């Protein structure tokens, strides 16, 4: 049997990035940050996200995968990284910093996957170019950009606009989806609370 070809470093990074983008607690933390940051959601939305997305993720452990594909705890990693001169027990990190770390992992992961992967994460199966997201945002110095023709600059600008639309669209999709899930879970608690109240007299009658 012919041995399968080894994956390139780019393909390995893509696999790891997809694992991060599919890690429920990691995305719950990242989406909670997006909802808080955008200011486009109300207090009820943020409260639901806190109760049903952020707090459960924080309590049960927020796992991510490093460049080697090794699983690690984001909260613990953020605290350890904040230690003063590496001194143990000196870590001091805020909840907001941890949320930002999760959002940063999400952003880095999005850059490492393909355009079709991002669309697939949003439930779309449309046929799109088989290119990496990072290719839409070329890394160039100002000198390199200045040396390009007007037509080349126009092409790069158009590519960067697609990048912004893709990433922005995914973040909006993620935030709205998670808010919808959190609000749905919040709504389920209403009848449960009423059941607890209405059942109380029956218990009294049974005494």
C-alpha cells in the first residue's frame, strides 16, 4: 500500500486551527467577548451570554490547541503568562484578558484555515475558491506596496476588503448565533422557575 503523503506545515496548521474553531468553550468565551465589545447587544443579551456561555466555559475549563496540536487550558495559560519575571504564584490576569486571549486564538485560527472552511463553519456549502484566508491579506512593507502599480494596489485593496467582510461576517454570525442560543436557554428557565413555585402548594397539601 502506498504511504500517504505527509501534510505540509500549512495543512497541519489548518487542522489545528479547525480544532480550535470547533472547540465549544473556547468559542463561547470568544463570542462573549465579541458581544461585550461590539456594544450592539443589549443588557439582556449580555446577561444571557454571561450565564449560559461565559460562566459555564470558565467553570468547566476552556481548552485550546497550540501550534504543535497539544491541548492546553487557556485560563491557566493566561495566568501563568502574566507572572512577574516568571515568579510562581505572581500571576495576575483579568477576566477581560482571558476573553481577549480566546478571541485572539479565534482570529489566529481564522487566518490559518481556508475560505471554504470559514463558510462551512457558518453552515454554507457554496463553492468558493480553495484558498487560505491569510492569502487575502498580503503581508507587505510600505516600501513594497509603494513599488506596486496602481492596478496591483487596486487588486490588493479589493482582496483586503474581502478579508474584512469574511472575518467580520463570521464574527457577526458567531456572536448572533451564541446570543440566540443563550437567550433560548434563558427562556427555558422561565417555566422551570414557575414550576418550582406552583408545585410548592401541592407539597404543603401532602403533609
